[in-house]
């Protein structure tokens, strides 16, 4: 239950990060966003280790574990975030989201094939609902405007669809595969995972990504370009860095407690949260639709189902041998 709740909070924090980053890259560059937001994660996770008193957990990872976690950091924080910011700059958060959301399918397939995770009927229903929710928001963009909360506005930018959809797809692959790398780093060695160990794992990943940023800034002109970030863009990138740090810490803690097949669908709720935050911060630079309410309800029902214990559900239903067998069935 706790792992699912942490994943839900992570999804909300990711959405706020996306909205803030979108505001920054309207006039700032992707390199500036990366150089500010990625290194910010290191001190943030260090504070997390102090809070949890889990510095000893840093030494619980073998060299191989550290390699998996470092790879996860580079894949997610460098490749995924760069592609995400490029897509966001090109077409906006709301149009990027539906393409990125295919990462849930990749995560679940890899979790079943590589990690040996199993799915229950309840989990399958929850995954289907969480995956279906944002579809209503996507379809709503094609429908005629209706009277409702989101009033269509003339966009203040021209979307570059080709570039945006390409980088959205790249970020989906990176975001879909990185949780598997994190679980590899957390599960080997047979040690019991905890919230503190999840934070320690996140610090290793962020440190590896920050090392890549340092190398990038060593290229001629890159450092001067980043130092030339204007105050307004710097503020938005700092806000984005703060909330993505919170989101990643919650995500790593969730992955330390529950399987990828639960965390990945819960992270899908970012698609719903991002629409609300985009409406608050970037309504002139995003496309909106009135199907968001239906999508929110459907996805949240799926999220709740994912976090409910099978034994608890069985206790609420009539005693039945075939129903008990169905609820406890596992795939594969």
C-alpha cells in the first residue's frame, strides 16, 4: 500500500516538474535545463540520506549493483530527460504525454520477462484502467469544444510535430527501461530493501548522471551558454529540479518496496496530473480537452485497484472457491 501511495505522489511531482520545465524551455535551452536540474538531485538526495539516517546503505551495494544504478541514472536522467525536454520544447507537455505513456507497456513486459514478476487479475484490471484513462484526454482533443472547465485557446507557439513526437518516443523507451535497471541494482545481493536504501540507490544514479553533465559542460562554449541563463528561466529550471528531485526520491523508494509492475502503471497518472498543472502554469502554450475529468476518474480507480491487497478484496466478496482461485491466479 505504501509503495503504491509513494508512486502516486511521485507521479504528481513529475507532472509539476514537467509544467515548470515547459515554462523554462519556452525561452531557455534544453542544455540549460539539464545542467541546472540534473546536478540539483545530488544534494537533494544527500539531504534525503540524512533524514533517513541511511548513509550505511550506500555501502550495501556491490560494484555490480552500483553499475546497474549508474546505468539507470544515465538512461533516465540524461537520455530520457534530454529527450523529454526536447519534446516538451517542440510540442508541449500535453501532446508529448500520450506518446511517452507507452513506457508503461515496455516496463511491464521487461519486468515480466527479465525480473520474473507476475501479474494478478486485479493488477491486470488496474493496469488496463490506468492505461485507459489518459486515452480519454487524448481523444478529447479531436472532439468539438464543449462548454466546460477547459476553454480552448489559440496557442501562443507553433508545434514542431515531427521533432516532438520523435523525442517523445525516445524518452518513452528510456523511461520504460530505467525502472528495470533500478530493480536489478536493488535486488541483487539478497538484501532487504527499505525506503532509505531506495534513497541511497537514487543518489548513485544521480551522481552518475551529474558526472555526464560535467563532461558535457567541458565542451567548448557549453559552460558559458549555461552561465548565460537568464534569471527567469533559471528560476523555472530550479523549480523543475526541485520537484523532479522529489519525484525521483519517491519513485526510488516505491521501487524499493513494490514491483515494477505496480510502480510503472501508477506513474502513468502523471498524464492526468500534468494537464491540471499545465492549465495553471502554461494554458497559452498547451492544448487542452474536456475529457480530462473522465480520464482522471478512470485512472484513479485503476490506481486504487493496483494498491489493494488481494486478501482484502477477497474478504469483501462472498466466499467462493472459484472466485478465490481466480483472485490468486498469477501470470505468467
